[in-house]
């Protein structure tokens, strides 16, 4: 008996579907469920991280705001201090100008009084009106150290008040040593003076030395002072010479 041949399959595709077991199906479903459940969890973690980041940024922003406010306060305080210093400086400058003007006026008054005094003295001494330097005063003061004294010389002048006088002042102490007359120059009694004398440079008057620290002289041992000789020279020319008795005031007078 002959078998019938099946006609060939034409125009059809053959699809092979793998067979999955029950365990594989359960595993696939579990993975799908985990993926679905992880989506909201990931979203919540991202939201939480964003919120934490924003909180940190807010804290930094608040700290910066506080720092900025403090800096502004400090800047305002510094600005006020600067403005106050400017005002104090202006006031000090004006006060200094006023003081300098007052000192200048007093010097002019003293100079004119000196000129008037010279006029009155002119009736007694013909040389009183002669232009030139005058040793107005010489003072000696004892110190707590034996043999050490403070001295002060006031020099004035008669003449044209627009001119300035320049000269060198020389001081010698006259006395005795070992029973013999002796003369001791100021340069050997104080380190503040030298052989060129003390500088004089003034218009109305000058008190020398200018510093109290330089106004001390030390007498040599065995020397007994009697007088003080003052001489003012300019370019080798003697301008004025005067002798004062050695008269000492007590300490603190």
C-alpha cells in the first residue's frame, strides 16, 4: 500500500517556542516585581538626597548671610572711626595752627618789650640801644648729685625783627683749682657740647640748651667755681661777652 506524500509547506514560518519551567516563571516574575518596587525607593532616595543637599546649602547660605551682616557692621564701625580720626586730625591741625600763631604773637610782643626796655635803659646806658645780642639771663640749679648742675641761658637781641641771628655760644666756668685761677670750658663738663659751642639761631629770643637732658654740667674734682663767662661768636668775630656770678638755686626751686 503506498503512502501519500504530504505536500511541501510553502509560505509558512516555523517558530520554536522554548519551554519554561514553573521555577523560571516564578523567578522572572520576582525580578519584575523587584524592579517595580525599586523605582519608588530610588525616587525617594533621590528626593531625600536632594532635600539634604538643599538643607546644607540653606545652612551655608544662612552662615554667609550672618558673616556678611557682621562684616557690614565692622565696616561701618571702621568707617565711623576713620571719619572721627579725620575730624580729630583737622581739629588738631587747626589747634596747632592757632598755637603756632599765638607763640609767634607772644614772641613778637616779647621782642617789642625788649626794644622798649632798651629805650628806657638808653637814658642810663648809651650802649643799651646798640643793635646786637643780649644775655638776658643765666640760671644754675643744683641737682641731687654733688658737683652736677643744670644750667639755662636766655639770649635776646636788639635790632630789626625781620632778621635772624646765627652765632655760637661758648660757656666757661671761672674759678680756682689747687689754689690757682682756672677756667673750665663747657665742652669738658658735658657731652652735649663740643669745642664749636652751642648753636644760636633765632629771630626774637632763644633758650639754650633746648632739651633739659642736655642741660647738665659736671664740675671737675677739686675745682671751686666763682663766675660764668658767656661769649657769642659768629665767623670768628666776638659779638657779645658777659660774666655772671656763680649763683646756684636749690633743688626743685
